[in-house]
């Protein structure tokens, strides 16, 4: 479809007016962001917080007719956070999510979601028991993020951009259930994670290793007939200042608050018989390497941030699958790369600072042609990751008609049919 130029400029005008309106609300919006904590002493406390992300998207040829632009509002995430400690070395984390609020790269809802009114479902996201002994040795048990890449460990709220999930996802990202027929949800799985940190030569090296349930199958229904487990791990080397996050979580930017950051990391996963079918099982393996560079420019000239990620996935040969296979799980196999650069202006305009950015993503599947996408956007940073407004424009064939061509089941093997698509987005993120 030929792009409607007048519509495009109207969209940019709307985005600019929205950001200008928020920037001018200095007198009406309080600059206070704090969570609620009940504290008995330093070793016994509980805190409660929340997070929401909501967006508007317009996509070329995305309407029901297939020939007009779509116009959609969405609640991408709605979470409740509960954290605490019951002993000097023992803590817990309990988080919920709206599983019928679709997010980029994640199927909405799931077979076990608790729905009411058939339009929403709040359920368990994380349930973690924590034994945090010292900087070197820590162990978490329960349901948690599987550690392999910065993109996964950022989660949706701590990426440098609003929609960070543009490269192929792991089975526990696009699965819609735990147990038989599933592989976890929202990047989480049930298992145990070990992590710690050492400081060789004044640098900072963090290790993370975990064992998780992974893909599960029923009798003669699915590839994992022997209940093999997922093994995941990650090493992050901070060559300059140390990243400081809860547990083994990460961030895509610190907005200059930690000074200069140079973090190089490598990680991956492996599960025997996680892809394919009961008749033709295949192992799933991944290698991920990512880089974060953040530079606080001298003389109060702002902050430059650069993120890059490379992924290589192995998930068997599609040609070995047959039409008689039951519960076939066709996981993406191939390579991907994404990189983006951001510049945070030093001076506030209204109640926040502007942060323009550019991004490029490339996906090359074994069973599809190469897909790519350019993205240009602008963040209005009010309070770091706690309050941010974003607007961006995308162009490419990575996700035709709003689909998820780069990950999960949808479109992994039909890349040659992916049309070029432009899209426009505005989004709000709040949490405390």
C-alpha cells in the first residue's frame, strides 16, 4: 500500500503535541515517586509497588480490511510487585501480571489464566524464595526469569526503549502455559538460579547459572518424552563502573546515574528434545552476546547510550517434521542482531528530558528469508524507568500486519511472504 504522507505528518504532529502537553504540566504533576514499605527492622520488611505500560499503535494495512491503517489502544502490562525479607539472609519476591493484556512478543492469556468478563486475567508472574548469603553466593528458588540475555533480564520495564523485544524469543517467552504442552511464560520458568559477583583487577564479573523445567510433553504428545531440563547461564563483565541491580536483573540504561558503563556479556540455554515432535525430537540451544556502553559526556553535555545484541539459535531441521507429527513445536532457528543508540539531553524541558534514539534489527532464519527493521523514536524521561513517555516510527518487514513474524510460532517459517510495513506508536510507562 502506498504510504499516506498527509496521515504520516498528522501522526508526527499528534506525537509532538502530546509530548509538549506533558512537558508543560509542571504545575500540576508532583515530582514524587515512592513505593510503600512496612518495616519491622533492617532484616524484616515488606514492600508493595505497581507497574503499568499502555500504548497506541497505528499500522499500515493493519485494519480488518487489510487495506487501511489500524488504530489500536492497548494495556501492554499491568503488574503488582511484592518484595520483602523475613531474615537477614532470606527474602521473597511475588509479582503478578495481566495475562490477557497482550505485550509485544507474547501471546495474550493462557490456558490457566484466571479470566473474568472474558477480557482480563491476573495471574502469577514471579514467586521466588531468596537465599542471599553474600556477594559471591546467592540462590533463588521458584518461578523466575531464565538468565541468558540482557534483553530478557531487562524485562519490559527496564529496556532503554519501550518495545525491547524485537529479536526471536525463547520457548519460555512465547509459550502460554507451564507443564505439559508448555515451556513457561513471559520469560519465566520454574527452577533454581545461582548467581554472584567477583572483582578481578578492579573490574566486576557477574555469573548466573540456572536449571529449569523447560518444555514439557504428554505421553506420545510432544518432543520431550524423557523430561529433560533446561540449563541456562550468563557471564557479564563490567570493565568500568559496576552495574547495581536487584539480584541478577539488568537494565538497558541507567540514564547516567552510575557514571560510565561498559558491560560485555555472553550467555545461552540448552534443552535436549525441546523442539520438534514425539516422532522427531530436536534439541534447542542458544548463544547470546550483548553489549552495553553508557558514557556521561563531560561538562554536563548529556548521556550517550549504546546497546547491541547478537543471537544464534539451533532448533532442528524443519524438513524432518511430517504432517503426522503430533504437537510439533517449531522453534526459530537462525541468527539475529539488534542495536540502538540513544542520547539523553542534559536540560529538563518541563518535568523531563528528551532522549532521541535510532535502532536497527536484522533476523535471518534457517527456514525464512532475511527480515529487517528500522526504528526512530523519542523518549521523554520524567523519572528514569519509573515514568517515561515514548513515541516511535518503524519501517521494515519484521512484523507484517502487526503479527509476530520474528518469534514464537507465528510466521517463523514464512518469511518470504512478509510484506513491508510502516507503523507509528505512542506509549506511557509508570511504576513505583
